[in-house]
């Protein structure tokens, strides 16, 4: 089976070149023309897809060859892009940067090759003129299987500067598809883990996306970019589908959301639903009780450290979470969810499910991890191998319970996380599409606990 989905990958020589502005602006500009745009992000990042969703009106999806394996990149892409007129994929870091020590694995270049998609290279042109041709030539010739279909020049100082840049690139064989002027940075504020999520900014985020679209409209040849995307050709294989489990009764699985818990992959909800769950989202900052009939709880990533006081103040919900955990019901917590289940976070009382404390730290913990389940839990059998990602500036003490969640290899061998009764809590972010049995096992435990 082959499918034809017009598609572009937006990449750059390095982080900070303007990928997010260009990719999000392109998504919004194409959507404004009445096109159904499928938004994607290379890598494990949760925040950029929120801006992509705002730009397109469709859920932002991640394509991560490390977490899910290269073999799932194209199927997950086709799943997300079903019924769309064009797909825009925002890259990660520099074009050829991937998982540390793993060659091209999880790089934007690898994903572009797996998708057979042309790459648009966003180049920070400030402080250079003719040298831009050498830079583009190097990136275009490094891997002949990566097709650089065009360049968008960013942070161009003036008409004369643009003229010099275009003249230098005339002999490169790579067309210039846009030039964005050096302007005040679009209002996308950052903090300790990157951009502030859309859910926390609301109207301001809408304005930021509109400005990105306006910059792209002013400076880019949208027709040429659309033509490049349409020339991507067919992509063999079938779209990914979550395996469906027949269920006579749907168990309610409560999923934490709101401003404090914004990190989740769309496929997790789809997998839980396919496994027979009724997924109900609730906001731990606002809701004083769990959804009616809750049989299982999923608390993903986010920024509870920013909202520790408000989360602590919602004592009725903290008690409800603790009671659910004591009952033996399945509870899956990742990173932010782990902090929420601790006794306290930065001195503020939390749910007290785990005999551990959490606090902010100056040290950033970041990177892919190979993990193996130490014992049986509501998510996996002992010995189950998964790949995950850590991304936090907090410390939990102790780092593991009497029954740890995972044995982790890299950067050093260690155990981490907590398994007790129906609770599985860990710093590790995982992508369940790589192990659909995780969702099925969780929902089955909701029925039997």
C-alpha cells in the first residue's frame, strides 16, 4: 500500500535558527488558505506540538525514531496526516543531530529519509553573507539521501543583505524560498524547560502564532513551498492503528490535564480508548474530585513545580487521588505525575501516595534512556524493555522505592521510580505506541482491581 501526502520537513543547521517560527508560521499560513494541515514534531518535545495544534486546529504529533523505532515513523506520520492536504514536520536541533552516540538515530535527517520528504533549511543569516553558500552546500552534500529542497533565510538585516545572500546562493543549486527580516522576537517566553506551553498562555499564544504566520506570509514563497511538498511523492506502507480490544463495559480512566499537566502524546489516549477505556480529562488545579466512576488514573508530564501552591491548596482532590491509590486501582505517573504523588514538592504538601519528597534543582536532567521493567506492574511485566526520555530540573528523594519501576542504562546504570500496589511512578517519559500492550494491560487492570 502506498499513500501520497504532500509534506515538508523544516530543519536548520542548529538550534536557535528559527525552526519553530518558520514551521509554526507555515502551518498557520497554509491553514489560513483553507488547507487541512497535519502538524508534526521530530523528537520527544511536548511543547512545540501545542503551538502547532493552535496553528492548524489539529492535534500536534511527535515522530521519534528512538522512542518508537524507525519502523514506526512513517506509519505514525500517515496516521496523523490522514485526510490532510499537507503535512509540515518541524525538526529538532540541527539537521544531522540525533541521539548521543547513536549516529543518525532520531535525527531530523533520519526522519526526513524515512518520510521521503524534502527538507527546507532555515538558516540564521545574521553576521554572514557569502559564507551562507558554503554552509548550505555542506548541509546539502553531507548525506546524498537527504534532499534539501530549499532555503529560508532568517534574521536578514536589509534589502541589500538579502541581495548578497541570494547572489551567493545562486550557484548552490538550492533555491531560496523565503527571507525573513530581523525583527523583535515573537512573544514566545521560555523558562527552565523551554517555551511556556500554550495551555498556560491562551490569548497570548494565539497572538504569537498569528505573528509567526504573518512573518512567513510576508517573507516566504508559499506557492513554491506548496509545490515542493506536493512533489514528495508516495510513501509506502500502512498507517498505524491502535489495536482494538472488544469490551462490554468501558472503564473510566481519568487523565490529568490543565496548565500543570500539559505533556502527553495523542496516541496514549487513542490506545487507552482502543483498549476499552472511557478517557476523561480533569484539571488538578480546578477539579476537587476525580471523574465519576474513575477506575484508573494517568498523570503525565508538565510543570507541577510552577503550580505547587495551587495543587497543594486543592486538598479534596489530593485526598481523592490518595484514596484511589490505596484502593489498588491502577495509577500511572510520569515525571510531573511522580512529583504530584510525593509527600511534598518544594515544601508544599502533595498527594502523599509515595514516601518521597521532591524539590527543584539547578541541574537539568535530559536525555534518552534504555529501560527494563524491574518487576511486574500495571504497565509491564518484569523484563519488558522500553525506551524513554528524561527532561526535568527536579530531584525526588529517594530516587527509587523498595520496588523500583525501571532499571535504566545511561548515563549510568541505576534503578529509579516506584511500584507499589497499582501505582507505577517514574521520571521516564515513554511512548506507548512502541508497546501497545502497555495500554491494554493498564485497562485490563482497571477492570480487575
